[in-house]
C-alpha cells in the first residue's frame, strides 16, 4: 500500500480557516478510493503561495519525503503547493525527478512536467493580476478621499464607513506637541524621552524612540515627514518586491511620477506655518555634516582635542568600570607622544565645574568684551575707508539726480532722463542701507545678564542629576558655546590640564552682525584653563 502525504494551504487571514479542513477532507476521500495509507497531513494557514519561504507545513512535508517516509503527495490543486513557476517546478523536480514521489491532484491525477509548467504559469499570472487589481482598488479609494494604507497615528476609523478615517483629538494633541517641540529645536530623541516620561503610548511597541519620529529620509517615512498631517494623502511612495532568495518582501522607493497625491483637508492636523518650520529644521540638518547631526555619546564627544598633536580624543573602553579616553592618533597609528589614558568622568566633571565658575565671573567675561572692542577699533581704519567711499558716492548720486531733475524741468527728454533717475535712486537706496548697517554694527556690545544666568543654571544642572530628555536639549545649548577642549598631558601623578575654547556669541547677541566691505567682524572668543584634579 502506497503511503500518502496530504497537503493543504490557504492564502489570507481574511479567508475561511475551514478551507484547509475542506481540502484535507477532499484528499482523504481520494486516498480512500485509491487505497492509499495516509502517512501524514501537512498544512500552511494564511500564508501566500508566492514563495516557499516561511511555510512550516511544506518544509515538514519535504523533510518527510527526503526521509523516505512517503510515496505520493496528494493535493487539491498544484497551486496549493506554490503559485511561483520556479518554486513549483523545483518541488516537482525534487519529489518526482529525484525522489520518485508522485504529486497527485485530486481532480487531475499525477502531475507531469507539462501540467506543472501550465499550473505554474497560471499561478504566476494570477498573482500578477491580483497585484494590479489591488493597486487599482487602492487608487480608487484614494480618489474618494480615503487613505490607501495603514492608519497613521492621530486618526481613527469612522464606524460604519469602511476605509474612512477622522482625526482622533487625544492623539492630535500629541502630534502638534511633537511638531512644535521639534520646530523649537528639540531633538527626536529628546522629544521621545519626554513622551515616554509622561506615559504617552506610542503607535506601536512599548515606548517612543527617535526613529519613530525621524523615520527614513529616503523613504520620507516617520511621523515628522508624513504629509497627511498637513492635509495631503500621498500613496505609492514605496513598493515592495519579494526577494526570491529569502521570500521576504523588501521596500523599494518608487519614482516620484508613480506617486499618487490627493488633498485631504479634513485630515489636516499641522498648520502650514508649523509644517514649514519643521521642514526648514529638517532641511538644515540634512545639509549639516554627519558629525554635527549625530547624537553625542558623551557630553563633550567630538570636542576633545589632544594638546600634543591636535587629533581628537575618543573613548577607549573602561578601566575598573570607569570610562577611559585616549588620543586617536595614538590608538590608530601610535604617532603621538601623548600616551595618557584619561578618565572621562573626571574630565567631564572638571569641565562642568570650570564652566559654572566661569559664568560666575562677570568681570572676566567683561574683559573679553573689552578685547572685542579693541579688535573692532583695529579694523576701524579699513571700515572708515569703506564708509568714506560710500558717503562720497552718495553725494555724487544726489548731485546727479538734482541735475537730471533740472533738465526735465527745462523740457529735455523726460522719458530717458526719468529712467536714469530711477537707476540712480535704486543705487542710492542700496548705499544708504549699507551705511545704516555700518552704523548699527558700531553699537557697543554688552553682556546680557539674563543670558549669562540662563547658561549658568544649565551648566549647574548638567553637572548634577538631570532628566534625560531635558539633558539632551540643554547639553546641545552648552556645546554651542564650545569650539574645542584642549587636553594637555602633565607629569606623573598630576591630572591633565584643560583649555576650554569657545565663543560668547550666544551670550552677547553679536551673532547677527553682518560683514560689510568684505571685512568679517571679529568673533568674541573666550579661553579658560583648569585641571582635572
């Protein structure tokens, strides 16, 4: 008596699970008529026939065949095994051609090479037609103002109206909060930390994270780039193609001309002004060097420099649980005499302490301001020449305009002279604007006590315990003040000497100075020294 393995499959979780039972019942009846002994029953439920990957039932059947535990395989139809021409032909070749195990269709008998080829072609055409019809149906939903895809955060289905969504107020407030904080300068990680601290549930998973908000720049995914929030549904940005080696569907970005767009003002959550502000921040970050956009692993990552060779100082593991840093040139090539292994925790503590103390010394900062003014006076001679030239040219323009007006009054060619007057007046306005800017830049630079107190409080908080979300934002502000931290090795038994170099632009309000006459205004820099002991 021949031993038979029965196999059944259905494709979608939207189909009836009883389909497998019905197929197996049909195969059992066939075996009874033919006098086969049933050696095993195998099934894959709610799994596509487009690939053999991920199908435990067919895998178990093939192992039974290789172990010579069966003589025939009975199925309702060959497309239950696979709708892929390649996979179906491969299974047939292994079972029938190599192992001598027939594949039998209940209604058609033993499957030969021709039948396998025809069934494989029909199955492939079915999948292709199904994909095209699915895309057509989704495009039709899109034209009706429905979203052709998953439900984004901030919306909920409308009961009794399949495919239609509406704004969900509790989540709408969270979306606006995220956009507002990001436009104000908060990082995605800091925003996510704040949401998690407040116990706000994410769209999926257990916690918010930065990638939930950022997504992929190439695929324009992520909550911060989803155009539905500005009232526009965009579909078909990304297609999925099945990898024949793994059976997994992998995303592929479609060309912009294949995208479908439709206005959906009833789904708008973020107003135009806020959307533009967020896009401006994202655009600016995309143009920044990657080193400036990466989240620093430690408070002063990327700012520490070797005082001997000028290379960066980077983390190099730990010693007895304490983080250690070394000169990168020493680690990479050994071409530096600075062999110190620096305790990062002590170094960071010294930097915070020195910055906090520096902000408590307004007289010392005032000395930097005085130095700034001395530098401005040094450049004054060059600027005076530029200003004298502007004033001289303005005088000439005024006199020319006066002569042209007199000529028009005497009856000369008014049209031609009027055009020349307009040209001169335009140049006159430009020169007046440049002179006004020059006078404004000569206003004295003074310390802003409120700004100094603000940064002092930030540094002191960072030196102690600080909430993670707030810490990221506060640390970013402090890092803006620092250009570099020079770490110089000392003798045996002594701690390293630190020199903190930065610019006081943020504290003094001089960042808006506009260079004129090709002369850059001097940057107001500070430099303080301390030790890690």
